């Protein structure tokens, strides 16, 4: 399963995601503290980037059919890295938002290509495990990048972090030279073709991604950045591990069986953030949330690949992921002044919990013919 092409695809994706995660929590903090944008500005940084991401993702199946995996992966890495070199010039919100738009487009391209090429390269009977391994590869940057970006920004200042986060994705361009230039065929037919059976898992996963956007953006602002770094590290360790284990279990017993346990863990982890002043609750809660989120990442994606073509599924699943994160960051920033952090986190837990019927329904839906 770990062919040369698979290794190169993972290397390119890992480089791009490391550049992304180094700034994911640090960049909102940069705009809020260095540029005086405040909490609403911090939310806007994440929200604008996710908006650009979700606008770019639906175009990727067309780009792949026109230019192939190699060229489109290189485009995503370039957009993630090159614009970030402008960030040391100013922390003012307009520049940060402009760079975030370009980086968001690069992220949207990268994640869709990475997921789609993984599904194409691994055998169908081992797809869950293959997606799990890909999840580990792209999860390592979150393990390193999320806490390291916050710590290094506080210890060394923002400028070194901004420059490194720009150069790492550009270094990933080396790996793209060895990727296949295959151009997957585009789906033909009327609107919505190939989407039947995909909406339920996509909505379920997207709602959980809302909670991710809230936690990653606002946990450093809700308490101390140091505690947030530890909690985000716990989540970053738990998520790819759970995603890989879920892939192996899903190949053997069916991914649909994992939906309810994964959702329950995610809800419990968010609910513990109500005690935002308790280090034990914050760290344990984010670890539990990471387990649930990792399980749902693999289970929903594997179910969707049973029902649709790789490029379509990858675009829709990543659209749900990034749209959810953007909605979570921007929406929470808008209501934060009315609710405060504990009540706001409780509302997020309730929002995720209401998708339980979708998780239960997913256990009874049979795979659809492709």
C-alpha cells in the first residue's frame, strides 16, 4: 500500500499542512494582539480563510480533470506558502485577511487533492486503513504545528513563525515532481449526480467541524495560551491516532458502527470546556474531543467513498470540514459577547449533539452502487 507515489503524496500534504497548522491558532492571535483586531478580528481571520477554502474546494474536481494531480497539488502548496511571506510586514487586519484568503484557497486545493489521490492509490478493501494512514500523516503537522506555533509566537515573536510557516509548504513542491500526472475523469450528468447518500455523513461531520473551529480559534483566548497549547497538543495526538484505529476497525466491522461512539466522544469533550478554568477539564476534554473527531473523520469519509467517485467525495467532505470550521470561528466570535466562554462552549456541545439522529441513521444505510 505504501508505494512511492503514496509516500510522495503524503510528504507533499504533510509539508503543506505543517505550514497551515503553524499559523492556524497563531495568526488569529497575531491579528488580535499585534494588530489590535480583538476577538472579532481573530474570528474573522479564521473565518475568511475557511471561506476561501470552501469556495476553492468545489473547483478542484474540475482542476484535477484538466491539469492532473501533480500540477494541482503544486498549486495548492504555492498558495499556502508564498503569500505568507508578506505577513511579517504588518499585523494590520486588512493584510492578514488578504493573505488568509489566498492561503485558504491553497488549503482547499491541497486537502481535496490529498484525500482523492489517497483513495485512488490504495486498494478498495483497505481504503479505511489507507485513509487512516493518510490521516496520521496530515495529523502529525497538527501535533507539531498547533502548539508549536502558539509557543514559538509567545517565546520567539511572530516573525520567525510567519517566515517558517511560509517556507515549509514551498519545500513540499519537491515531492510533487514525483506524483502521477493522472487526470481523473469528471462526473457527467445533471446537478447532484453522485451526491445521493453523501449528505448525511457530510452534515454530521461538518457539524463536528464547527466545534473544531471554535476550539482551535478561541481556546487560546478563553484561558492562558500555555494551557491552550497543552490542550491542543492532546487533541492533536488523539485525532490522528483515533483516525487510524477507526480505519482498521472500519475495514473489518463496517465504518457505520463507529458513528455514534465517535459523536458521543466529541460531544463529551466539548462539554468539558464549560470548566474553562480547570486545566484537567480543558486538557482531558480536548483529548476526548480529539478521539471523537478522529473517529468521525475516518468513518464518515470511508462511508462516503462507498457511495461516490473519489474527487467528488473528497471535495464534498473537505467542504463540510472547512465550512464547519469557518462557521464555528465566525459564529462564535459574533455571539461571544452575549454568552461568554462557558455558556458558548455549552451551546456548541448541544449543537453537535443534535446530529445524533444522523449518526444512528448512518448505521442502517447500505452502501450504494457506484
